[in-house]
C-alpha cells in the first residue's frame, strides 16, 4: 500500500512532468527569426516630384528641405506599418530604405512576416538570402598606360572628377593605394557628391583624406543574423578581410604603388582609374553578410551621388519565390540605374557549369573573369637534373639551385616513438611538428602529400609553414596524391621555401626519383636518404603566354529567370575582364585568410577582381563623356570587346578537368574581352532608359504584371513585343519558333558622318537578314536596324553568332547573337 509520502512524491513528479511538457511545447512553437526585406507603395525620395533637382549630373538634392521632409515621411510610414501590423516585441526594424527604394528591413519571425504581406501599402516581402564576396600588371595588359591614360592626360588625370562607390568589406585607409598625394592634389569639382565619414575602430577621422571622400558602414543586418566577433567584425568602415581594399584598388587605386611582399619587389600596382575618388560602403563582415546591409548600402550610395557602383559581392543563391529580375537586390540596382549610376556586378565564381551566373538583369553589367598573359611558376630541381613545375610565390632554397639538399618523404621521417595518431594529417600532410623526427627533417626538403585533410579542407598550408619553421626544414613540396587527383594550386606568398606540385603526373616523377635514390631495409624503413633537390625561385613572373583565357571558376550563362533555371532572353555574363591572379591592396588583419595575415598586398582570383576592372574603365569613359547614361557606357564596353586572344585565335576557356581548355562562347565571355582603347571611341552606342527596362519586364510572358507593379511601382504600359527587343548590345532568344524580327537603335557618338556596312554571322539552325544592309549616319544621328531571324533547323540547343557593323572611319561595332531554335513552324 502506498504511503502518504509516496502519494505526495508521485503527485509532485506528475506536476513537474506536466510543467516540463508545457515548457517543451512552448519551446517547440517558438519561431526562429529571420531578416525580411519589404518594399512599400509610394515613390522614394529620389524620384518624388517635390524633390527632383535641376542640379547638373543628378536628379535630386539630398540636402534640400523637401528631400528631408519626404524622407522623414517615408520613415514614419514604415514605423506605422510595423507598429500596426506586428505583435509588440516580435520584431526589430533594421533599416528604412528611402532614397531609391521605399521600404525597410526587419528582423522577425515567418508568421509575423506573413502578416506584413497582407498589410496595407506593402507590395513585396522577401526573405534575406545572405551575401558573400565573389572572390599590378593588368593596366598594361589592357593597354591603358600607352593609350587611354595618354588620351586622358596620363595617370595624373585618369578618372579625375569621378566618384566610385564600393559596396564590400570596407577599406584599409592606411594603404598607399588610397593615400592623398599632396604633390598632385585632387582639385576636380565634386559638387554632385555628398557623402560622410563615419569613424570608429581602426578608422580615425583623417581616413577620409580626399582620395577616400566618404566611408560608411552598415551592420544592423549582420548583428541580427549572427553573433558577431568583436575582434574582426569591426563596427567601422575598416576592412578586416582585405577583399574590399583589393577591389577598390583595382578600380581606383593610386598609380605606381610598389608591391612588396616578404621583402620581394613584384612591381608596381595601379588602378584602372587612378585619379578617381573612392566612396566606401561596408556591408559584408567576416562572420556574415546580409542583403539587408547590402541594399541599405546601395540605397545610400546612390543618394550620396556616386557615379559608378561596384558590387563584387552579392546573394549566395538565386531568389526562391520570385523571378530573378524582381528580387529586391536586382530592383535596387534597377533604381540605381534609373538615378544615373553605372552598376557593375561580379558574375560569380561557380563555373564552369552552365547557368551558374549570379548576375541576371540587363540594367547591370555582369563581369566574368579571365587569366592574363602573366604566370608565376615555381619548380623543384631534382638531383638527376629534371625540373618539375609547380606553384608558389616562394624564395629559392639557399644557393638558388646551385646547392642541392636532402629530399625526404614525410612519412619516412615520422617520429616512431611519438604518441600521435597515424593518420594522413600527421603522417603525410605535415600539419604537426611533433609527428616528425627533427634530426631527419632539419635542413631537408620534405615531401608532403595532398591527402584527406586538404581534400576535406581541414588541413592548411599555414600549418605546413609552421611545421617547416619549427623543425627547420630547408623547404617543402606539397605534391598531388593519385587517390585524390590533380588539385588547383594558386600562387600565394610562402613564408618558407616551398612549392605546390598540383599534377599527379609531376608528383609521380618526384616519387619515382625519390624511391630510386632511397635505400630501405626489409621492413621498408629508410636507412639512407640519397635523393637530392633544390627549390627554385617562384616569385619571378613570365609573360607572353596565351591570353585571355576564361577562368575555370568564372560563372557561365545562360542567365535564367527563376530558381528552376529556365533561361531568359538576356546574355550573361556581359563582358570578360582580368580576374585571375591579380595583385592589389590588402588588409593585414586578413580575418578570413590567415595565410595572408600581415600582408599589404595579395594576389587573388575571382570575378570579384574582374568587376572593378570594368568599373574603372567605365569611370574613364564617364570622365570623357560626362553626359552619357549608364547604358551608353555599357554599350561602348560591349560593342568594342574582342573574342580573340593574343595569338589571334578564339578565346579559350578552362573546363571541368584541371588544365583542360575548350573554345569559349557567349555564355563564357559575353560580348568578349574588354578593350578600353576602343571603348573610348566606339563609333555607335545603344541606349536604354528606365521605361525601356519596364517594357522589357512587361514583355516577358511568364512574369505576373502585378508582381512587376509591386516591385517597380510602375504599371505595364507600352510593350516592346518580345524581350529580345530591348535595345541592348546583344540579341538573345531563349526559344525561337519559326521567325522573329527584332530592332536595335544606334546613335553616332563620333564627330563625323560615317557609313556602316552590316554583316550577320547566324547561329546554327538560323538565317539572319539585316535591314538596311548599309547606312550613313551623321554625328548625334540615330539609325534603326531590323534583324530578321528565321529558323531553318530545330536544334533545341543554344548556338552562337554575331552581327558586325563596319564603319568607313574604322569603327567596328560587334553584337553577340545567341539563339535556341526550337521549331521551324
């Protein structure tokens, strides 16, 4: 029989159990918050009738009283929507977008976000997709010093008067690429620009020195999305990563800055437009990047009055619930374009597969990345006289090849009595000094292997460097492992002598020589190391190799309209520019790349590096033709590009297999490789305005008209019939049935009349007829060209051609044509 105490205990237990179950139930329904971006009904300040300005070069004056009144009105309306719609304490407003967008960013739960979708005045609700970075010598490779800079008064004038905005990881204000030259002061009129200098840790007030004319940071999204690390997620415009400094210096860094790393002089670095001013908008942090911060930065940059906006950052993925063109990120870029800002975007680093681009819209220039004709090659000289090629910005072993040193395989030098796991990380990959017998490896060149740890990205070169220093290696080589195949080796600075040997075939040469020279006992233990080798200097560049070549990582087209990657009638990427192994400024903090910690320069690859090359060239064009709108600048860059390399052949592209090449096409390089000399004198240009982009959207059969109205605040009006009728310097038709005639309208921006002859090279399965076949056009005159495309064979595959207009005054205008013929009838 139960006692009173037993009954009381059982009763207490039951109550406790019910209490715990209740807590568990409540916890299970607690929603995790996310960041949401909201667009509202009504015009933002920049396009509101009461604040439009007659100021030359911009449509609005952010300092006017009318501007401030309307901005405050919008902020109040955002607050009212939140307060009247969402539960108290359920949200945190991060930003009000009010300059070129009318909306806000809020940190709240999915259920609260659904309430916002139904709120009066709310037009669009989109969940934040996060943002990431799209991770010298190139001015000469592009011909800038000898041609364009000469035309614009040399590097002492190139880009003068242009303000370039960079939405990125911030900037290193102490870097010589951004120093103010008191001997050559910047005196151009910047009345069209009004920024601010936001100070903070590692960014004192004197950071905005005249070269850097404005610096802001946007961190509310990052703070809401993650727990930030105070030592690296710095609340100021200071760059803890290095990426933002790298990008800004490629586009607008000072001319002739000496590049010295580990005491070695690599040459001088110059930005594309070295006299342009720099405006910084930090929106991506080492721990996290959010679209809320990025969109807020774009909104502010346009309000400040930047001429060029560089986005070497972007969403990590395409939008889930809307078409690509109508994501809030792309709509922000559309309204930046409407305000007269040239926007260039990194195309992405997910190549070489198809439909991997992260740049979709025709109002933005998407830059793909290429190799230049410069290579850095390291090598291992073996005792038998063979030289094995490798990679690594490394000093040679003492003697620079005249002295040979003992060559030792890592697993033949392990400490047999050591208490450590016999795993590849310890035995083969040189990650831990305690794994080795110091007497064997000291003064030797040690062969480390690319094994499971490197494959899984848990092992690092930094650890190899540390092991080599602690134990006194003369040098090291990291060789490919047949079990994992070839690997991609990038030339990064080595703090000890070494080389990466990324090809299995070359690694086998080293292995065979080593085994031939090494004496082992019956148990396989080495009794005598007779192999000898030396590491030769890997820091000296060679020039003249085939270039450009589309980089393996560079994202490819076709562009697409939705998450299912249905192709669109827009060519992406737009243009190819240098983006592989580019020297530029860096931040010594190097929060995400420990191997580059302490350096002021870095050699990086990515479409992030291609975008600022295009931005800098756009700045030079804007300087020469200040009245041109962004689409005219984009046209000049596109129609003068080349599809041929320095050998006269079609530009090649790197494929999936390391070292493989194939003939590239429009989906690899867009219009071709940028040619700044010709872009400065294009002859003809094509122009599109905001209304044309709306008509383009409205001509797309699968986009809801109400969605267009919600995103752009404009109802569909005049139609252009087919999306391919948008007046851009390419023709792309994702599904051509029977026949279609599209039109392009050209303007003569040259100073003399010119006669052009039209030539079409049709894609496979089509014919193209051009009307008129030739024309004469006066300065400032316009000419329509009708392009009739007929299907003669249904291939259901994209194929590529071009239209070439050859002028009597030597102007050549090229337009890529990309067609998928799907039906003859």
